[in-house]
């Protein structure tokens, strides 16, 4: 099985074409093959010999031989790629519950290409490899075109590496959404430098900062799709077919689907078990057969994620309770947890009915460091229901109380989402639909864990 992957930045387009080809990869080289799962591991030695004969630069590690015609340039990060690959390999093994030691002999051959014709002349880019824009993988051999941005080059390199890993060691033959979603998920990372100066791969499937994933643009794309009412539903994502998708939106949404199933408390445990079983064509059907699966709830959870997605989003803290609630017939108090996303108040209202609300209390919203002091003192930040104007998030002060409802059919025709009914320390709200009332304190989801305390909100129906 081969996977042809084309990736560009947010401004570009993305195209993926998958090919089923049974011909041997490198023309003219006798290759021993070892069956593993659904795909066969192709011996790396013959490809390495062709690369040496062609005078290509070779970079090697335990699990990778990388051939490139890119000129040696100080500080471009290319020399670090094999070591990064080996560290990532261990993360991939652990994701699937595999012991890396059991696969110590697994190796992959990659080509980092500047001039296609040079690789073609070397016998390393045979005619059996279909045209590709940026990346292509066949079993444990892959190719990627060189990228100007080191971070994006590494991501594309690891994305292809995940394909090689899953095709050969996991026998992956899943639908497109998982095939591409897991490659995006496991390739997303940042680099850190140890005290001894060594580069360290840090897996960050949900990136915490945009500077860690330069030019990747998956989160930005989802935000843009939401703003333009073009974000796909979960059903759209799960039904993606080979050759029928090609935009960066599809990669972003596929990543989001895998991220949700792998991290949301309602699905994470069952999904991990599913991933460690056969990864075949019926994977989506097996997903829907997981214990407790509720298609309507899962769809709503995905819409909620794409509506609020941001760097460092903690899917456990933003998980929503969709319980119907009880009618608001008298004054009722609800304590809003500062460290969580949208929270079900347990109170339901009928469309058109009104309620007043008042608030009481202060919550911790994190801290700042006073760099002007000799001790760099850490100063806690607190706020009330109106929030603090020291920092704004999505057009509102951080920590500001937001009250809303989930709207299945927004008037603008967009995907279902939370819509605000009221905000601030006190006021009046009018229910937009029949259903529960939700509340949260505004702010970036990446910093929810830094918050402390609750804000008391009292709702009182208006006769």
C-alpha cells in the first residue's frame, strides 16, 4: 500500500491520492521482503547502496537512513532529523502499546529531495512512484520535498515516518480520516534542548504554542472554517474517501477527529483499545460500535471542539455535559468552575422566557511575574464576573462570565455551536431555544489549569 501526500501551508491547497501498487519499490535492485501485518518491509540496504553510488548525502540512525541532495548548511536542522526520528519512533510505539525493544531492527529509508531528477537518475525515484507535490510513502520507504521552514520540514518528515510505521508495523489499512489524522497527530511536536545541548523530541499532538509548529496551520484553518461557516461535521470527516478530498481543511479536521477521540474523557479509553486492535477498512464501523457510542452526542462534541479549538486546548477540561437540565422555576444558584470550559448549569429554559442573573465571588485567573523586582516575584491575578482588561481573549476580557445555549441550527446556517445570551456580573437573558443554560469564564483553554475557584451565579426567572 502506498500513500501519496501533498501538503502546503494554510495559504495553499492540499491534495492526497492513495495508490495500491504491488510492484517492488526500487527498480533494478534485488530486495528481500519480510511480511509484517498487511504491508511488507522492504530492505533498506539496496536503497542505501544506490544513494551512496549516486553521491547523495546519507544521514543514519538506529531506525532511519535518510538520503538527501540538500547542500550541507549549518543550523538548518537536517542533521538532527535521524535522531528526532528515533525518539519519535519510541513515542509511536508507546501510542500503540508496543515495546520499542521488540522492533529494534525496524528501519526506514527516506529521501529528502531538492532535485527529483537526481533521485530518478539514481534509481531512487522509479516510474512506479506516482507524481507527488510534497510527500509520498510506500511501506517503509518515503520521499519528501525539501521545505524552506525547518519546523514544517520536520513535521512533513515525521508525517511520512508515521505512515511508514503504521503501514508496516501496524498493517494500517484504515479509512482516510484516520490514516491522515493519526499521521498529523503523531507527527506534531516541538523540540527542546537538554542541558548538554542535545536536541530532544517532545510529542505535542495538540500543540501548545503556534511558534512550536510554524507553517502547520491546522488550528488556524479550523478557526477560519468556523468563521466562514465551512467547517465540516464529524460525519463529513468520517466519510472522507481516497481521492475525494484535497484541502488543508480535510487534514485539519482529520487531525481534530483523532485528537478528540484520543483525549476526550468519553472516548479516550475505548479509542486507545480500538487503536491497538486491527487497523483495517472497517475501523470507522468499529469506532461506532464502541461501548456507549451515541452518534448525536459524538457529533455535538466534535462541533464543540471545532468551535472552541485553540492551542493547548485541554479536552478533559472543556468536555461538555449535555444533560437536559430541570426547568428554572425559582431562584437557583450555580457555581461556575474557573478551571473548566462550558458548564451545564443543570437549569433549562423555554425559548423566549427570561431570567435575571447576579454573581458573587472572585476567582484566580493565573499569575504574572514581576520582572522589575529583585526576586522576580510571582503575582497572582484575580477577577470578578466582569473579567480583567489586562488581557483579552476573542474580543472579551479574560475571566468574564459568559452565559449561553447550544444552538443546533444557527440562523446564519453555520454548524451547531454555543451562542451567548448574556455576559458580565449581572443582567437579563432571553432563552434562544428550549434547553439547558451553560456558563463559563472567558479565556484561552490552554490556561484553564492555572485557574482556581468558583464564581457563584444566581438565576431568577422573570414572570
